[in-house]
C-alpha cells in the first residue's frame, strides 16, 4: 500500500448509480475485483444498489438484517 487507497476513500462514487456515497452505515459497500494477473480494483457502492443489481437467489451473508 502506498497511501493512495486512503485518499481514494475520501470521495467514494457508487459504481451502480454514479452518485457520491455518504458514509452512513451500511454504506459504503466496498467491492474488490481481481484480475487473472493478480491486479485488483476496489469499487464502492450503495448497499441498496448492490442488492438491486444482484439476482435474488444469490445470498448476501453480511448485512442480513437490512
Ligand atoms: Zn448507488
């Protein structure tokens, strides 16, 4: 880590709606995607928009009390 990831958390944009995410629990949700070569990218989103994008048959094991 080189400190850039810390700066990036100051202004988080939802990867689904494009809006800035207010830090109100459970938001922001952090998604980490990994490429074949081991490269990763972190994405942020609103929990509500993640749930909306996911198929209902796919379980979420965290935030089960929403
Ligand atoms: Zn959103």
